[in-house]
C-alpha cells in the first residue's frame, strides 16, 4: 500500500501577474498531520485551497492516494465534491438557522444518504467532539468553541480521505485555543485521519504537527519535524519566524576547531563553536541561538560570552533578559526562579549543538 496519501508537486498558482505559489512540492503520509506555517501572504492558504479544489493552479500536479486530482500537463482538474476531502474554515461556516444536528447532517444529505445512515454518522461525529447532548440546539446559541466543534464534526461525518484546516482556531481566545489544540490533536490520533493544517501561529504549529512546512513568499523554506525546525533552522527566516532566536553575525574561521567542530568568529572578537546542519560553503555570516537554550552562568564545555544585564522583563512563566555582549545584545529567557538585577555582570553559556550555523 502506498504510504503517501497526498503528493503536491511543482505547484504554481498565479493571481493575475502575481505568483502566489511558486513551485511548491511536498507529500503527506497516511495518518499524518502536516502544518503549512508562514506569515500572511506566503501562499499557505492558497496551497490548501488548491488541494481542496477551490483554487485552480496554473502548473504542477496534486495526487491523492496516487490518483491525480489536478495535473496541468494532463489538463485534469477533478471537481471539489469528487476529491474526497473535507475542509474546516476559519469562519466555521455554520448555518445559524439550523440545529447542531442539521449542520452536521448537511453534507450527508447533499450526498443523498438515507436517514438511518445519516443519523448514525451524525451521532458518531458529535460523540467524537462531545457535542451529542446539544444536537437539538440552534447553532446561533452556541459559543465560539462549540461552533468550532460543530464545524469539525461536519468535516469528519462522511469519513473523508483528507481533512483540511484553514486557521480553524484563530477566532478563539487564547485559553480556548490552547484547549482546542489538545482536543484536535487527540481526535486526529484517534481517527488516524490525514490532515493538512494552515496557521501563522508558530506555537500552534509546533504543538500539533507531525511535520511542519515553513513557507515564505510562495516558496518552501524548510520541511521537518517540529523539533528539527526549532533546533536546526535552515536560514535566518526560519530562525526568526519559528520561536525566539538570537541572530549573531560574523564569519566562519578558516580552520576547523578540535574534533572537527566549526569555529565561528562573531562580531566583537568572540569565538564560538557551532553546529552546521547543512553542507558548509564558507559564505555563512550568521548563527542562531535560541533564547531558551542560554544559561546565565558558565557550564563546562559550552561557549562562554561575557556580558551585562541591561533589561529584565517578567513574563510570568519566564523572565526575559537583554544582555549587552561584545557580539551585540543577546536575549535570554530563563525560569523565574532566580532573578538577576539590571547591571549584573553575567557569563552566557550555550552549547555548540544550540549554536546553529545558518545558510548564506
């Protein structure tokens, strides 16, 4: 059996003379949850809508379970309703004049299923989102979180091959979004559904995804697990957009350090041992160090950089320090267990593993 459920290859989409998606290629495995992550206008929603059949590309191909649903070369474009996909929208798209039951049943009735089959499918879907007790309630009397659950139940009611999510949690408040992430991830695992999720929220993408595809200006910058994207950003855009990172400028030393490690000569004369996740070409001019991976006291075998605390900001779960160093200002985030006063001299300490050389 083919382990790949979705294959997008060399996808190109134009809006007039503007290129919204420029040669995007990726695959999604069976039961995998992949997130398209990027800023507004990067092409992630356009790509998702192309998979759904709501946008017509101008080049490339899209396959589901090995069957072409769009192929520019073969002039093939399967209608949306024949693709076996379901979509959950940012706006929920709930019919306010219908009950919860009727909203979930709508797609099944369009497919002309029988009443007993519709009832069984709706009840199963509402059970999965814990909404069966509200089946007879008017959708107009639901909270935002409840409406989102109804939209999700409607999407899974007819057992689609693929479920597509277009920023489905962006209209919820922060606490409810966090709760819904947990529920959505658990539901995806229980149903073993294949899903593609779009968001601009990097915390959300890291929390719920098997793999993350980082997009920018219509192209893919990096594909990887949340851990790989966070710990080994490919370039400055990924390091800046996903998580909080310090970008330290400089250049590679001409000769490797002991043990084959690379030495980076940062501005200000600071020498750092670095990790290079890509093939080094010698033109690299920056490294990324995550703010959470820096200690404020020396550790053996780490990079050490002296500095002075210039600003301290309390954020509740962590304290953020801005430390003035020879290589520039460095942001450090530490647990709020030991507070340092502004003006305190410190030694920044971080491993070579967490000092990542970025592609030129």
